[in-house]
């Protein structure tokens, strides 16, 4: 079993809250709510998802990358470093 650095239960709970926010936006659309109010809620969901992504990225650095560097295994350290750079690049494109 692979152990990841993030708190699975915490992330799941946060994702469930975002899911509820998205359902709320859907209801707003169904109720013909004002466009700007809907856009405000969409922005809030995007911000919440970015926050979750940042938390996972931070945990990746503090757990996965840190462990790989501390292991002294050059190949593993290189692999995790490359993963980190790719993740930062993807994350930076979304913000």
C-alpha cells in the first residue's frame, strides 16, 4: 500500500464541501439567479479547489519529496524532484 503525504479524510471532507457548493450553483442556475451572483460562487469554488491543490502540493513536498531526498537514493530523489516540478508547473497554469 502506498502512503501519501496528504490527510485523506481531510481532503475528502473539503472536496465534499466543494461538491455541495457546485450543487448550490446548479440550483442558482435552475432558479434563474443573477449572473454576477453565480459568477461569485463559481469563483469561490475555484478558490476552494486551488486551496485543496495547494495543500496536497505542500504535503507532497513535506512528505514524498522530503523522504526521497533524505533516503540518499539519487534515482528516487530525482524522480520525486521531477514530479514536483511538473506538479508546480500544472498548478501555476491554473492560478
